[in-house]
């Protein structure tokens, strides 16, 4: 089987995968041979990165990074390995059950042997939204209308590329903000260019100082999500050959 292709929206999410070197135009090679595309935020950017990875010869795709919880039962640091991804306008796309089961089992075994705390894993549906779902009310509404447990802005685009090219696909998403968290306006404003940049965030905080407290809370949530991604990366993504992505 050829290399796995991983799409991460943000450099901060990709850092958990370790060091990478240039492989081709806007494609990086990780130490384990997997290929990485850092896309920027949003479905269109993620699709472009996924196609670049496919053109580079990958044999499967992973949508990697963080997500927001819609289900109140999910906490920061929980891991979502969705059975399917959905968007408001596209039928659900099934993820590789073989990859999901393999990764969840390997993660549990690795953490047990290291005596580290286990990570809660959820296999519910993941919603890909064209816009950030940033308030408690909006998250509750999305949960009611879609029954999705969590939301991101890229995974359905990656899954669509995988299905188009007949490749297996999985989404690996660690929860950052919970269903009870509002996303600070400063974070939303700073990420409009497709990447969250510290200088932009600092400027937005000056304009909206009331965001400082929720931002500090979000930093703690981010650290929990980052620990989860690091744990998954240590397990590795050398998946066995599964079935391809398909409509649910």
C-alpha cells in the first residue's frame, strides 16, 4: 500500500504529527512516510489539499485536527472517529470502519501499556459546516437538525475527494470547544484569512477585551485536544487496506 495522505487545516494541528520536509509543491513528507497537506480553514481549501495529495500518489486520506462538540456529552480532549461525515447539502459519506476500529484498538492498547489515562472515543456522525458554529444556541440547533455529535469545516470535503478517487478515508478529530462553549469573536475574526495568526488575534483582543476570559478557557481546551492528537500520532497511521469511502 502506498503512503497515507493527511489533510490538516492548521499548522498547529499538523505539529502533533512531528517534523516534515518538503516533498512536492505544497505537499510535505512526514518521518513515517505519510504525506501531509496543510490546507487552511474551510472545505474548498481542504479539497484542493486533498487533490494535491492524491496526485502525489497517496492510497488513502485522513482529515486530521480538531473539532467543536455539538453533543453535550463530549468533553475537550475526547476523540471523534466518525462513522460518517455530512454537510447541510450532501448525503452522508461513510468512513472506513476498518481504519476506525484499528485506530481505536491500537490507541487503547498503547495507552494501557503506558498507564496513561484512556481517551474517550466517539464514532458518531461529524458535521462539516461552511461557517463556524460559534454559540451554544447554534450548536444545540445543529445537534437537533443533523444529529451530528461534532462539527468541523473540512472533513466532508476530504471525504468527497476520497470517494471521487475511490480511496479509503477517515476523520480523526479531537474536541476543543464543548457544546457549552461560545467561540470568542476575536478567534473568529483572526481566522477569517484561513489561518489563525497570533498577530491578528492580538489585535482583535485589543478591540474586544471581553474575549480574554473565554479565550483563556479555550486555551485550556486546546491543550487537552493537542494531547489527544499527540497520543494518536504516537500510535501511528499505518492503516491496513480497507474499503473505500462511499455514500452512507
